[in-house]
């Protein structure tokens, strides 16, 4: 195999009139090799196989399968090939597909940037675009598991957006987020645009569900569903999703509560997002100023009465945490699982047990106020239970308290000593030579003393 440098030298010598034999002697190569490179039958840097290519018999089948299905997984294709006698590795298959360029480009799924895009007009006050964003790894103190969700709403004309955190993407959480975001944006547009989310429409047909139709009529808006495979029709909210994930969620500390995180998001939207510059026919402006000029309709005085439910665990103090505040329940439910039920727009919340029994109703405090809402009956019952437990259980021991052995321990110690004394006396009787009837040997230690003195004298 010749390198590119050797190939250039061979061609240069040939142009000078050298014969193939002379070039072969000069380079130390075989004449057939030199002739093959001069005739462009071989490529520098590519070694000619001395044995048949084991992958070649499968090329036709792979080409046909990938032409039929350009998105066929290489793992699935490898399963089919193994039934046809393929014995090489999966990594070899993927490498050969790449090197031989066997997978064709799917024309139907070409990237939107490779296709011509129409310019979609967004008149002021015409459309609000909505979408959910999955936010992985929320703080463990939230108790939301491995995923949080953010509902984002964006005005299509100005680009102003707001978001609301939620533990789930249920329809009540969607309705709650729609109401809060619309009030944060300053009002309602004439139309709401969604992708094919199941809480709004039937994903297969794109037709609105009966349950969400009531929501749309309550707010007096029309609902527009994106056509299938046309996600770029709501590109304004998609860009807001990217901003929320990369500029706000990515830097959120671990020690914040849900309410603090929501406040940080609202502050980010006001300080960072609304101050973005925009160029219009009337000159330069900002997103906030452009949004303020949109003709938005005022939202209803009360939200749509959806029923919002969230599970909670009662603390040892018989308190239930909900949106930055704590609400009391009877002390018998300490450490139990309960459900907080709230009708959107109502001023009270209900706390329901697992058997669907409402055991507490409290007036709803402002989110994140940090207050403790307690019923007088719950307080009295908790004090009675706590005092009764303290009276029966006694006070806890101090770490440096003196606690001598009690009467039972002293009696057990006396019995143990008697048992030890009797065992020692029995052992001494068995080892006494006189009582055992045996003779003893008396050793005179003066003999050892004289031997020791003699040894010292010799030294």
C-alpha cells in the first residue's frame, strides 16, 4: 500500500520518463503495484483485501430494507441479518452502514430548516401559544420525583411569556396554569394554540374534548390545534421553552421551595425576558412595551372551577403543607397519606382521607406566605394527645444522668456472686492434694539460690 506522498512521487517520476521497472527499483515496490497506482486502479491509503469481504453478501438486503424503511433501527436490522447467517458484531453493522452510506435520507422527515417555510402573520392580540416543558431532576425537597413540569404560555405577536410549575400534566393543573399565566400576561387573546395534547383534544383526530370545551367557553376564546407534523406553527412558545430550560431551570439552586422557584421564574420573565429589544416599523422597542400595546381582553373574575387534587403526607405535628403554608388536621392522622382538594377560584381547601372522607376545611392562605392555619379543635386535640403520651411514656433520659442499679439488679448480682463462690470452692477442693488422697513433692528453693550466687561469682 502506498501513501499519498509515495503516489505523488511515482506519478512525478513517470512524467519524467522513468520506466515502471526503474520506478519499482527506486521505491522498492513491486512492478504490478506501481502499474496499478499509475493506472488509478488502487487508492493511496486503502489496503486491498486479500480475502473476500464478509460483509459484501449482506449489502443488497440492507440496501433494500433501508430503502423501504429509512428509520429502521440498526439493532432490528441486525436481528434480521442474524437469522440470515450474519455473524459479525452490531458495531460492525453500524460502521459499515455509515462508511458505505447505505441509509438514505428520508424526504418526508427532512429538517424544517431544509424546507421552505411560510411566513405566518401574528396580529396583536390574536394568539397565545401553549406548551408543556419537562424539567428533569427537581429538588428532592419538593417531593415531585424525577420530573417537574412547566406550562408555558407565550403571546405570538410580542413574544412575552410566562410559566407555571406543576407536579403533573393533568387537566386541572393545565386549567390552573392557563388562568395564572393569562393574568400574568395581562389578559386574553382571541385564540389559544395547542399541540395535540390529550388534555385538550383527541390526539388522533385533533378534535377538542368535551371537558376542555367548557374551559374555552368560560374564558371566551377559540382553540386552534396544530396540524399533525407541523410543530413549527408554534415556534414562539418553543423558543420560550428553550429559554426557560437553559437560562432559568439550569441554574436553579437545590435549596429553594416550589414557591421560591416560581417567584424566581416570574422575576426572570419581568427582568430578562420582557426587556428584550424588538425592531418595529415605528422604531426600536422592547418585548414588554410591545405586549402592553396588544389589545387583550380581561380574564374572568374567577377561574374555571376545575377540581385540583394533590397528595400530601401529614407531619408529626398534624400539619399538611400546601403551596408554602401549613394546615392542621386531627392528630390521629399524623404521618398518614391525605389528599388536598381545591376548587379553582374558591377561598377554601379540603383535606380528604384515603377513604374519601373530608376531615378538615381551611381558608386558603396566599401562596408562599409561610403561615400556619390551625383549627382550634385540632390544636386542643393535639395538646391532649401529646400530654397523654408524655405522661405514660415518662420523660426522656438525659445523657449525663446518674442511674444506679435497682433492687432487681442488686438481687440478680447477689445470686451471681453466690454462684461464682460455690464454683470456686468446688474447683479448689479438686486441686487440693491432701483432700484428694495424693502425695505431694516439696521443693527446696535454697538450691536454686546457691546456684544463682555461684553463677554471679563466675561472671
